[in-house]
C-alpha cells in the first residue's frame, strides 16, 4: 500500500534569518538619503536667496537727491528795534471857548480848514463892550486933566514957598493931592485896558496854526463866558508826535543813547504793521515808570508834511535802538529748531551738513547768527526731507544772497521784532 505524503522542500533557516536581518538596514539608508537630499535642497534655497539679494543690491539705483533752494550768508548790518503800539498826539490842541457873553455875529472858518496863527474864527457882538470902553476912556481923560491941573498948582505953590509967600503946609497938601490924582488916573487906565480886552475877546482868532474841526457854533447863537461850550477845536498837524511805551527792561539802552545826544529813529507803521507811514526822531522819555504795566512812555516827533499821521490815530511805532555792524546774516526761514537748540543745513559738495548756530537779532525776515561764516550756502526749503549728510540738488538756481540791510518792516508775530543785546 502506497502512502501519499506531501513533500516539502527543506527550509533554509540561515537564509531566512539573513533576509529578515537586512530589512532595517534598508529603511535606515533611505532616511539618510532623504536627509541628504533635504539638506541639499535647503542649501540650494539659501544660495538662491543670497544670490537674489546680492544681485538686487548690485543693481538697486541710488536714492534720488533732494531738490532744495538755498541762500548765501552775507556780512552786513542789522538794526536792533523795539516795537510798540503808539498813539498820534498833536503837539498843541486848542479848544476855544467864549470869554464874554454875547450874540455870535459871524463864523469865519469852514470845517477842516487849515488856519494860521491869528486868523479870524468867530465874531461876537461887541457893541456893549465898546460902549463901556468909551466910558472908561472918558473918565481917564477927565482924571488926566485933573492931574495936570493939580501938578500946575503944585508947581505954583513950590515957587511961592521959595519966596515965603505961602505956608509950607499948603504946598505939602497940594503935593498929596497930585499923588491922589495920579492914583485915580492909574485906576482909569486899568479900566480902559480891561474894557479893551473885553472888546478884543469879541473877535476870536486862532491861537495856533493847525486844522479846525467840525463847526460847533452858528451865527445867531448866544454864548456865555461862564459856559463850557466849545466854539472850535484846532489841532496842530506839523509837526506832530507819537506817544508809545517801551518796557522798563529796555530803558537802559535807550536812556544811554539819549544821554549821548543820539538821534534815535522812530518809524510809524499802519495798524497792520505792513506799510510805513512816516519816520521821525525820539524826542524824550517820561520821568517815571508806570508801576502797573512796567513800561515808560516815550514821545517821538514827526514832521508830517504830507499829513500822513492823523491825531489820535493808532500806529505801530518802531524804535531803532542800535545797529549791529559786520555780522553774519541769513534768512530767518533757514533756521530750524530742535527743542532749545537751533541749527541750519550748510551745503557743501551737494551734501547737507547739519550745523548748530546761535541766532540773535531778527529784522525783516533776516536773522543775525553765530556759528557759520559769510559765504556759506544754507538750505532754505525741504526741511522735512533733510537729514545730516543728505545728498541734495539745487535745480537751476544760483544761491540767493541775503541783502546787506534788513527791511524796515516790523517782524510779524509780536511787538518786539528784535531784542536789544
């Protein structure tokens, strides 16, 4: 009997162990290869990025230059001014009133007329005063003749006394009578002069030269000597003065100039402080300081030949205290501020260099500075873009030069356009 059996090939266990033992080694090798590839990729990315930025840096254009305007610092003179609000005040103002009672006969002036001293203004009825004057003249004439008669009698008595023809007592009495008559005559002369003055008061004339204001009385009006009614007002226009105040801290330099007999210039500007009306000279200072304001009054005189200054007009007065000579001047707009420090940008070889300066007197848009030299070119625009050592360009512009003298126009933004050193 035949037995069927399954025949199985012999199992090689050494081969099986070898196959199972090499599987982990294959996985480990694959991870190593992957890490090497990843490192190569990262290295390639780094190289590409570095090459990109290096190329961009090489081909990137230089930043554009900043376009600016410039000004050239110059050596010149600048004035030290004191600015204040002033009032035009006539040298003389005459308010004319009546010195007698009576009826106004005539008004000889027109409103706003320019009159000279002695020109007739108003006539008042003088008939009653002339009559009184005539009576006084009559009494004077009578008493003068009585005095003459008494003097003749006294002469006769003296001659008789010399011959012992009369008693000395009679001659002495006659001498005293002559003295009494002389007193009477003097009294009469005073009465005549008084009445003559009353007659003269009836013819009112201009006491000063000037402009007459609006008419305040008409013919037919009755005026009284005891009343306060004004018949006319005359104000002198040439010359005319301006009264203004200066701070007591600035009194020293001004008083020192006046003691030297210096003629300090005063300019009068309109209310906007833009237009100069007239120029004059400082006349005097008040004799005391106002303790409530800490200021002292000053009076300046102006010729006012063109009647540019009008009485009681408000003006901006500008007093020239001193003149700084041979200083460095630049536009005030070229000076920048950084807190309490001031600086400018000096242009050298098309590069803006920050330079600290010390500003001084300012007048008419110009400022005296220390820290730069005449001839230096400074930036005068584009300050929001400028920094130290910034490249700049001045398109088609020759650096402007600062005028030698500042404008006489007051600086805006305050009463003191510049301060005394």
